[in-house]
C-alpha cells in the first residue's frame, strides 16, 4: 500500500480536459502506477490518482481492453492489480530475460508441501508429517520462507505450542490468485500433477 503523500502537485480532477481525454489520462496514470509497482496495487491507492468518484474498476477494465494483444496483461491478485506477462511468452522470458529472484525454482515436492500449507493453514510441521508420512525438512521450509511464500502463523494448541505455517501475499502473487478462495480444487491439482497419492485423501 502506498504511504500517505501530499497530492497537491497532482491535478486529480483534470476539469480543464474534455471528458474523453480526462478518462484517457486517468487510464494512463493507472497504467504508470501498475508499471512502476513491484506488488499489487489496491483500489484505494489507484483512486488517489484519478478524479473523485471515478470508477477505478471501469478504468482498469478499459485499460485491459486497451492493452489488447500486448505481451502483458493486468491481473487481479492479492486484493489488487498488477501487470503480468501473458503465459505464452513465459518460455521466451526464461530464455533471454534477467528475472533474478522472480523464478520460484521449486521442486515438485516443494510445491506439494506448499499446497498442503495453503489448504490446511495454519499447520505445524508435525501436521505436514501426518499428511506426507515423513518428516518435512527444515531446509524445505526455509526455501519456502526465503521466497516469501510462507510465513509464521499462530502457535498451535498442541503440546509444546509449536509454530504453524501460513501462506503470504507473495504466494497469491506468485500463483496469480486474488485470494485463497481461488485455490483450485483437488481434481484441478491432480490434473496439473501437483497433488500425488500422498495428498489425494487430504484435499477436498
């Protein structure tokens, strides 16, 4: 979320412009904000750069149409909007672009553990052990933490009050989800090859 900043230098209303040009300028402002932001931008923040009462949702919708056949699109994730490369161009990006830490670089088992956390959160390590039938290494948990895909949840009411794990906003961003309600069901996970036999009885 953007910090409170004085907006006196920004003419939000653009009253001197014709209606059509005013709308177009508001679209361009939203485009600039989304382009510059490294994380999803919420409705309230986008409303700070357009006229009072202007519909951010309609502006974003028109901007999406305006982008047309471009290689990127506007995605609604983690309660906000951000630019995302269209899926057909992912191989070209992996081959030629310097994306650094943006690549998840997770093994299939890492993803399976991440899925278990997403569906059963908050869940302690011994809860993951019950699902997979083996101890989940601290190194694996550390990899998910290092990529900011999971965080520490509340203490479990179990004996010893172990820490639990929960997913983060970055998890939603990485997988293109607006909220946890958008998690795929078990059949979709199985079709994608994410959920194996060890998990099939645990996802409903």
